[in-house]
């Protein structure tokens, strides 16, 4: 039986986080950077673990947002490559947006590589729109980033839409992982 667990990151998980960061992002943040984020009251790092039978749970997803005034700045969203395309990125994004709503934030923003078509499509499904472009944003590659923007997080319509997405995602994951929605818990 395969189970998914979503939880807030702890300092003990930093080595696993660094390994996933290296795989998904090429080592975007340092050990100290993650420790600082975990300790910050203005940051939320969510981790997604896969538990299979009697094996140790494996970290397969990572998402982070910063709470800046009334804005949720999504800084990271990554899924272990073997598990991409299954709806797990949607699950993480939904959880980050739920976190933003709980913090009473009004809008969300993020940067994404202009060449990352699948990520752009995911964000657009959640109502993000291109608000601008940052030239040479990624120092290792010199690639540009789109600035994506989503407003209205505080509106009742968005909260209803978020619940609809959550239900749809849980239905998809329940069939893929033989899970009922209540087996997906955010702690």
C-alpha cells in the first residue's frame, strides 16, 4: 500500500531536502538557507513523502512560500522526477495556496523559467498570469524568468475554487495511490 504524507519541514529533514533540491533545482539553496527558512515565521516549507509498505518514507516533493505583507511569494515547487505528471505538483501548489489563505494573504507571485512549459501550464490552471519577465534571472544558466501573479486569494470565490481543486486532486491521487482523501494530511 502506498501512502502520501504532507507535513511542514523540520531541521532534521534538511539533508533529505538538500538532496531533493539538488535533483529538482540543481542546488538552489544551501543548508543554512533551508535552516533559516524552517526557523522563519514568515516562511512555510511543505514536504511531500511517499510511504510504501514497510519501507522508510521517501521525500518526493518540496514547496515553499514566503509571507511578505499581504503577498505569498512561492519560492520553490518541485517533485522528484520519477513522480512528476501524476498530480503531486498540483497537490503541493494547492497546499501552498491553502497556507496563503490561512495567513490571510491576498495575492501570490512566483518566478518560473520561461522554458518550463509544464510548470507554466500548471500555474495557469490555478489562475496565475504572466505579469512580467526577469532577464537572466537564473545565474547558473542565464535563463529568463516569467513573473507570474495571482490575486484575489482572500475572496470567497477563490476559497471555493481552491476547495474544488483540492477535491479533484484528491480524487486523482486516491485512484493512483489507492487512497481516500482523508489519508492525505497536512500537519
